[in-house]
């Protein structure tokens, strides 16, 4: 309920305000201000009523404006913007009948294009309005004065031509000025002072008011004077330095050759000494390896003997068990023999015999035992002798080893001393060589650098001297040719440009040659380093191959010795087994003692073997450690040599890389400059595309506004039964939207109503008057469409005379130089679509 009363109150309040504050009708004026086809932002529109300013407004980014003017007055509308020409148009709101003063009229559409002012052009024609908008009582609407507009457009076209010529001249002047500046800056960058001065003078002659070319000419003249003295002094110093360099290079070359010969001889002697030391060391290593192998074989033999003794003891225990079983059987047999008397004696005899036999056997066993003991003793003695021999051998070996170790130590000490001395000598030599090499390299590098700098300085001096000479010659030629004519001067400029391009090409070629030389030097240094590394690798591989071959031969010998020792051990074991089997029956005790002894001996042998193995292992580890140390020393030396070679190669490569990087940097800088230019061009192109797109959008938006205004105008004319004007308005709408169904339908309705009115008028006229006579044009032109064209100042005119039976119409299309197009039918404005449709 509250909402209802609130709405009722609002309605009555609105109705009251509209009654109290209603204003008289004002004529709307709309349009768009453009500059070079784009919407003009910041254009000031001033409406004057007489000498008084009625209103002022400023356009936004879209360039559009709109305002309303009271009736019964004359107004001058001015469009201004700093730096641009001012355009005006006249609007009169007078002449509207009182009965129509409250009606709404279609807005006046006035689109204005402005352009920048140019010096030296008379714009006084623009002091008067370019167009006039007045009320047409016959058509009962506002329209522009066609005759006045055509007159002003003709004058404006002449003004546009003058402005275009001035703009073209200014553009050409700017083009020549920029070209002269570009040539001047290019010559300045190359230090071609005379060419730069000539180009800056040319730029100054094009734009005398510009101070930049004059300042640059003063700066170059100072640089030119300073460069002349500097170049002369530099040339003298370079000549002296070149002579000294040649002498130093000659002396250095001789010193390097002598040092190289000495270094090669020293290297050869050191290499020979190192090879002899390596051979002696290798022999010591091989002897140690053979000794280690023999010790390992002895250990294996001892373990095999212990295993055989254990096996023999097990077999003897088995034989003992069997003997016990046999003794038990024998006892049973004796008890059975007791039962038989006859057999007792026999048994006794037999027993005696058996006892005798047993005794004999025992004696034999004792003898065997004794023999066994003797054999064992002999074996023990032999073992002891063997052990003693082994011990002696070990002692001898130990003594030998000690002697060898002493000899080795002495040899090692001597070798170490010799090696140390050789290393010290080699180190001293190496240090001396490195110092000499470093000095030589430093001298060579310094000399090379100095030579390169001198060569570069010489080249620069020659280039500058050549450029100077060339510039002087060209300046002389130019001075001589300047006296001839401007045309000849242009030819000389072209020749100078060609020479500059040739210089640039020569410079580029020289840079490429320098780069190629740097690349070749880097490649040669890399190749030398690779060859040195390959040679070191080959020597290492040859040493490794020789070592491997010696190891393989030592292994073959050790394998053969081990096989022989194994075969002998197997034969000894087989013989011992046979003897043990023959003596097994009577050797129980002896076997147990022998077993105990064998276990003890085996344990002792095992212990001895372990001690020997441990000693051998320690010796082998010491030898391996010494060998490893020697290999590490050799590796260190090889690594140091390789590192020095690598360092040299890296330094050469670094130098080459620096040169390449400098070239690459220069190239990159040039590419970046080119990229910047390309980016700037792309940005400009993008900006242009965006501007074009904005123009298209603005044009589309403008078409939409024009279309809506035409539809509104046509609807108003239809309400007022002005079907001809309505048809024209809807035709205008179709010119903005050619396929618009709404405009087509409305135009068809207007044509239908127009034909209905025409038929009514025709019928009434026919009944009241006589038949109308033929149009005079039908006597001059044939039936159909005839096209005539003609050129007038500022406008191209196309006439199409349409003759149909006794009727004829003249259709006109005017194309103005400023870009405007007007369509008319019998001097009445029409749309393009009507023009094209009715003149086919």
C-alpha cells in the first residue's frame, strides 16, 4: 500500500514538473569533428548569436558533438583547435510557421573535417561559413543551401590543392633533409669528416633555421683538426714501433728456435731416462710378482699336504677299525682252537708261528714302523730339510728379498734420488721451459697483440689515411664539381654513397678475413692440443700394453710353475697314499702319533703358510703401493703435461673466443639495431593498423548514427505525409545499411503511398486539363539511359539522362576532389541507391 501511494505521488509530481518547467522546442544539431579521417579530440565548438557567445563545448575522444538551438534566430558555429584551421557553418532557425513551432524536426547533421595550418597559405576563404542550414517552407524541413555549398566547395577545393602542394613540398623537403642527415651521420660514424661536413651543409641549406647541422659542422671541424695532428704523430710512432717489432720478432724467433731445439734434446734425454727407469721398475715388479706367485704356490702346496695328511689319517683310522675287527675275529678263532687239542698245538704252533709271524710282522711292522719312522723321520727330516731348505730358501729369499729390497731400496733411493733429481731437473727444466714458454708465450702474445694492435693501428691509420686521402680527393672533386651544377653534385653524392658502400664492403670483408684467421688460429691451437693429448694417450696406451704383455707372460710362467708343482704334489700324494695303504695294518699307533704330528705339522705348516702369505701379502701390498705411487707420480706428470697443453689450448681458444665474441658482439649490436628498426617499423605498422581499425570503427559508429537519424527523419516525414522526403530519407538509411530489411520495408511503404498520391493527382489533373506533352529531352536523347561526363575545377560530374516514352529525367553524380560525393535527380538530392537503381 505504501509503495502504491509512493508511485502515485511520483507520477503526479512528474506531471506537475513537466507542466511547470516545460521549455519551448529547440532545434537539435549533431555531428562529428575529424582530422585526417580520425575523430578529433579536444576540438572547441563555439556557437555565436550575433556578437555574443551562445555556448561552447569541446569534443571527446570520439569527436562527436550535439547541442540544441532556440527558434527564430541566426547562429554561426565555429570549430577551432590549436594548430588547425577554423571552419564555420551558418544555422538559421527562423521561418518556421507558428503552428509547427512545437513540432520536432530531424536534427541538422553537420560533420566537419579540420586539418593543420601550413605556413604561406591564405585561409581567408574560411572566414565565412562553408555551409548554410535554413528552413525550407516548401519541404517543411531544415536543409543546407546546395548552391552556396557548391560555390564554397569549389573554393575549398582550390585551397585543398594549394595545401596539398605545400604539404607535398614540405614532405619532400623533410625527406631530403632526413636523407642528408642520414648521410652526414653515416659519414660521421666512419670519421669521413669532409663527407660529413658536406652532408650537414646540404641539410642546413634545406632547413636554414635548424641549428643541429651547424653545431655538428663546428664539432667535426675541431675533430678533423685534432685527428690530423694525431694521425701524423701516430703514423710516425707506428712506423718506429713496426721497425722495432720486426727486429724483436726476428731475435725472438731465433731465441725460440734455439730454445725449442734445446727443449727437444732435453725432452728426448728425459724421455730416455724415464723409459730406462720405467723398465727397471717394471723388472722389479715382475720379480716381485714371480716371488709372490711362488709363495702363493707354496701356500697352496702346504694346504694340499695338510689335506692329504688329514685324508691319510682318516684312512688309517678306518684301517685301525678294520684291524680291531680282525683281531676280534682272531680271538674267537683262538678260543675255538683251544677246544680242539689237536688243533691247540697246531694252533699254538700256528700261534707261535703266527706270533713269530706276528713278531716278524711286528718286527717288519717295527721295521716298517722304523722304516715308516725312518721314512717319517726322513720325511720329517726331508720336511725339516725342506722346511730348512724352505727356511733357508726363505732366509735366502728373505736375504735375497732383503738384498733385493736393500738393492731395491738403494735402487729406489737411487731411482728416487735420480727420479727426484730427474724430477727436480725436469721440474726445473719444466719450470724453466714453462717460464721460457710463458715468457715466450707472453712475449709472443704481447708481440702478437702488439703486432695485431700495430697492424690494426696501421690498418686504421692506413684506412684513416686512405679515407682522409679519399675524403680530401673527394672533397677536392666535390669542390670542383660544386662549381658546375646541382645535378652534378647529386651525381657526386651518389658516387660518395657508392664509395662508402664499397668501404663498408671492404671493411666487412677485412673483418671476415680477420675472423677466419682467428678461427684458423683457434683451430690450429686446438688441433695441436688434440695431437699432444693423442700422443700422450698413445704413449700411455703403449706403456699399458707393454705392462699387460709382461703381466700375461709372468702369469703364463706362474701358471706353468703352479701346474708342475700341482702335478708333483699329486704324484707325491699318490705315492704317499700307496705307502700308507701298504703300512696301514701295522701303523695304528704310529698313525695316531703321525696324525697328531701331522696335525701339529699341518697346523704349523698352515700357520707358517699363513705367516708367509701375510708376509707375501704385505710385500705385495708394499710393492703395489710403491707401484701405485709411481703410477700416480707418472699420472700426475702426464696430467700436468695434459693440463698445461689444455691450458695453452684453452688460452688460445679463449683468445680466439674473445675475438669471436667481439665480432659476435659487433654483429649482435648491428642485429639489435636492425631489430630495433624492425620493431619500430612493426610498431609503426601496428599503430597504423590500429589507427585504421579505429577509423573503421568510428566510420561504422558514424554510419549507425547517420542510419538512425535517416530512419527518424523518414518516420517523421511519413507522419507528415511527405512521402517523397520519406522515401529519400529511407534511401539514405539504405546507403548506410544496404541490406537492412527495416529500411527496405519503410521505403516500400513510402513508395506505395507516393504512387497512391501520384495516381490521385494524375487522375485529377487528367480530368481537369489536356494531355501532357513530351519532355523536350526525349527529342534530344534516345530511349533508355545516356551517360555524359565532364571535368570542372574541383569536381568530376556524371550526368545520366533517362528517357522513358515521353518522360525524361536528369540524374547527376558529383565527385569532389576533397572526397565528397553528391547524388541528384533533376537537381533534387537523392541517395546513391536511388541513383543506381533508377539509372540502370
